[in-house]
């Protein structure tokens, strides 16, 4: 009767031998790709110790990978680049968002974790690194980046689970946002008007004549400065009842996208159009 073929993940009989003062335990294992491979572990202590080492390897064994973008030998620095490229292709992230991811990684991840291989960052070490960052606002973005990177490794079958899922960052202490009072807004408006109206040689950036109007628009609308500065006459309806202004874009500063000057982006941060009464 023919011997039953090993199923993927099963191994055959374990054999032991001793040679040159060392003890060896070996077996054949059929990996998830259907290939049958020989696996051996040794010990200088005893046959039983060699057998235990072999069982440990069998318990954590994953199919050897080749000819794919991510393997067990991929460094985290390489994985970041692969993930960022995939993020752009799959999710269509904007160039300035990708630049933000890169800035966070280069400051808090590249030098500290980049040389590690994909299989060399367990949950405990990743959590310790995030905790050591303290209550900085950069910890959460780094955790998100690492989680995305390791999700990619899981999709390539390099890891069975994402080790970043159970990590935690320290909560940052933020004061709740509040609107300026009428008295505070009067002071803000007067300060902006005085700033914009100064003449002669003055330190700092050029005093823009539109500063007072921009500050008033921000106050009435609650829009970000880049959204206010991106307004066009086509976005304003002064003849409507009530008159409205529609936020349709934002300004992207010089250098936020490599090689791009200051320019208007035809969508807001949240990719929405929002109209508000000017009454």
C-alpha cells in the first residue's frame, strides 16, 4: 500500500544522529507551496535538545518566499518604500500626504528601525519604540505608517499577523478648541490691521493688504487660511439670498510637493465642497 503523501504544513518522521560531538534532528516538511524540504537543527547538549529545537522551528515555520516584492529578508526601510508606492497606487494618496508620511518616517523610523528585517520587529519592541516617543503628535502617524507597512507584509504571507495592531501610543494632551469671543475678535482684527498697515522697512514677511479681509472671512466661515486664500470670484455669490461663499480648494505651499511652487489645489483637505451664508 503506497505511503500517504504529506499534507501542506505536515512533516515526516524525525530522525536523530550524532557527529563530531554535536547532536542532529532532521525531518522532511511539506510547505504551503507544496514543495517538500528537509529541515535540520543541531545542539551540543543532547539529542533531546536538538529535537526540541527542531520542533520550535516547525512551529514557527513559514514557506520560503522568492520572486516577490516583500520577503522575510526585506528591511523596514525597503518595506516603507514599497508600502508608500502601493499606497499611492491603491488609495491614490496626494503627493503632499506622501511627503508627510516620508517626513515622519525619516525623523522617527528610518534610523531607529529601518535596518531591521520584517520579521525582526515584534509587538513588544514596536510598542516600546512608540511609547518612548512620549506625548508627541508624531507617534500616531508613525503607528499608522508601521501598521500599513506590516499589513502589506501580512498580505504577502511573510507574517501571520500584524505586530503593530496591539501597540499603543501615549495620549497627547490637547486643549479643546473654542471660538474666539467678540471682544477677542475685535482685538485680533485690530492687531491684523495694524500689522498689515505698517510701512517702511519691517522685519518678517511682506505685509499683505488682504490680511484683514482674510482674517474676517476665516472668522465668519471657520475656514483654514489656505482655503480662504484659494477663494476665487467664481466661488462667491453676492447676489444670492443669502449671499454665499463656497470652499472648493486650498493653497499648497511651496515645497510641500517636491518640485512644485505655491499653487491652488482644486479640492479641500477633506475633498468636499462646502457653502456658507455670508449674512
